C-alpha cells in the first residue's frame, strides 16, 4: 500500500502537481519517468483517464460534492468532529462515492442502515450524507430533493452508567500521577475530555466572583462544539489540585497545567492507556466520559448541572443526569461570562 498524500489530496491517484512561479504542471507518476500532462487541469484529467484506462471522473458524483463540502464546511467544525467526518466518509465512499444525487433513493439509505453492523455509526454517516446533500442543493450542484429528510434511523440508547464514589476512588488510587491530575480536572470542572486535558496556565485569569463580588482567580474554558465560554473559580479543594499540578517538578517549564515530566502536553492516547491500566487493576468498569455525567448528576439542582456542562440547550443536559437529589461535594463556582 502506497503512502497517503500529504498535499494535493483532492487529485486522482498518480496525478502529481508541481507548483511553478507562473503556473502549475501536472504529471502522471505511475510510470518512470513521469509523463508531463501539461498546465491545464481539465486536459490533464483527460490524459490521466486515458493512461489509467478508466473513465473521466464525473463532476456530478457525490465524491465531487464531498471535496467541496470538506473544503468549505468541515473546517468550520470542531477538530474532533472533523476527524469523525473523515471516518464517516471512509465508510460512505465505497457505497455512494460514484453515485449522483439523482440516483439515490430512500430504499438505498435503508439498505445501508440495515447492512451496517455499527448501527449508531451508520446513523452518523447518513447524517453526514444528508448535510452534504443540503450543501449541494444550496450551492446549486443538484436539484434532486434530499431524501435523507425524515428518515427513520436506527434506534439509539444513551449510556446509563453512574460512577459511584467507590468506583471512582478505586481507579484513582491505582492511577499514574498524570491520570490523577486529569481525573481531578474533569471532576472539578465537568468539562469534556479534550478540554480538561489541555488547559494552559494563561487560561487562569482574574475575574469577579459571581456570588460575593470579590476579585478571584478562575480557570477559563471555551467549548469547541458550541463556543460557550465558561470559568471555574479556583478555590477550596480545586485550588489545592491546581497548586499541586503547577508546583510539580519537571525537567522543563511547561505552558500546560497538565504535563508530563518533560513539560510536554499529554496525548489523549496516553491518558486512555493509563486509564485502561488503572481500571483493570481496580476491577471496575466505567469510561472516562462517565466522569462528566457523574459531575452533572452529583450537582444539587439541574440549572447548576446545565451550566457546569456548558451545553447549548437543556435537552442535551438531561441526558447526562442519571439521578437527582444528591448535594454536590465539589467546590468552585461555575458560571457563564
């Protein structure tokens, strides 16, 4: 298997583009020496198709629409969503890539949903296809109505795992110090995994306490998914955790609050590996994302939990609440600004 392209990713295989001072030059690289296909992209495509012995790529195919959608709309999404879209398209391309919008019927979508073993992932993939279809309609790439609308998707059931104090403590006691720092950050802030892992020292700023009006230090976050800006006042037990993280001796000064012994930020893959190890040794079963639901559930009222989760709507927050009536044990004030 050849290496993946790092530049000119939207060109066909074996079509190389060389950037000149005045114009681009296209080459066919399956053979050696490479064949010069000229400076005109359309003419180069024709020659490429003849050399490949295949048909000229159809400008009306869904693959062509995907190129435009991923260039214009996908960069506007959060990094995690962009990666999800890439994985989703990888599954969609073999089935729908060479089709046109006009050729797709509702029955084809139901066949896809039924055939995929990953039912939830299939839902996400068809929703991406629907977004691309709407984009193509709005840009005038097709006149075919979006048949994904009002589709009956596979049934989804949310996680109903509630992490109790015993389970959390069991994993915490077995955890590496890096994982302990991360778990503390999640517990006291209630942020998503990616946000809780990468707060920087410059994110600690002075602000007005939302209840008594005094000037205090707080850790600020901005949710990538919806742009919500929130802060957690650094006080009580949370202050002790922040001080411990900041005072930890390292080989180099780090700009990150959570960092390894060399001052480098921690990769999510390392956190996952450390957590899997600690969880196995503790003999319990829950996921890192369940800590966020625990934080929301342990709050004393729904509005505080909603603000702590920083969701754009309350309906999403209700999915995180596993039970009610338990007073929060965590210090720190969480407010919008």
